[in-house]
C-alpha cells in the first residue's frame, strides 16, 4: 500500500496483504505520517465504491472496510473512490477515454468529456465461459503465459475501444510493464498518476470534480 503527502512528497509504502483491515490500515498511516501537515485524504479503494462509500468488502484484503469511519480514524476529511478510477483521473487528457488497470484483476473507468464512471467490466463474460478478468487479469496471465496474455490484452483493448466509442485507451496497473508493445489506440499509464488523481479529487482540474478545494496539502493514497 502506497501513500504520499502533497504533490511532491516522497512516496512511502507498507505491506498490505490479505489480512489488512481498514482499521489497521488507518493506524499504520497515522503512525507513519505522524505530525506532518495535511488537510485532506484521498483513498483509492480496490473494490466497489458507490457515491463515495465503500459498497463491498475487498477480495484481496481483510474485512471491515464497509461502513468504516475513515474521517474519524484519520482525523481529516476523506474522499473514497475506486483505485482504478483514481489512476484514471490522473491519466485523463480530455475527450473520451477508457482506463484499464492491468493487475491482480481488471480495473476499468470510462471518462467521457470530463464525466467519469467506474465500470465492473472485469466480471463481464468475454468468451469460452470466462470473463474479461479471466483473460487479462493476473490469473489469465499465469494460465495463458505472457505471449498469449499480451494477445488477449490487445484483443480486449480493441473490442472495448470500438464498443464504447472512446478516442483512446490508457493501460495502467502493475502488469502494464509486461507489454512489449501497446495495442493500437492505447497509451501507457503510470501508477504515479493515481496520486495526481487523488489531488484532483480535492483541487479540481481535469476532469471536473465536486467538492471544495483545500488550501493546504492533501494526502493522496492508493490502496
């Protein structure tokens, strides 16, 4: 799990793992941040978020995330969005964009002329009784091998670009580095864009977001 104070602060991290709860995450962050100044927190959550609230427990972390009071635990105003959406916000350069996060699963966010919408594309049927995530997520990479996995990534990128009528696709996430070349119409993302997206949640910029703009630094975090 990575976190950062402000726009130019050092990126720090600690191990998460399948036992990490919301409470233990908050305690670890508070302990590491100490008395350093920050005014707001952006939290990128690896799961379903509806209207700024966590709607389902994570698959790859511990329990206790749904209904957890992050503002009380962290002592600051908190805004929560899906982690792929946070990186998408930081990657957006205008127009119609689809962001795909290639990692353990398949995160996806669609941004159309500044309006973003997280999408659960990864769990939709793709072919041969398997989902998109079964082909281009980490399970798919291990099952198919890197060569066939890269072919599947390119195929999925092309199909989604045509169906959703986007101008470009951004491929981010940890497994994006395993691609030898980018599919047609795709751009390489960067995990650092998640921190830019976290700051945009509070400071505005592109795409437009709701809410106020803190005067000081925001702690941009990516779960």
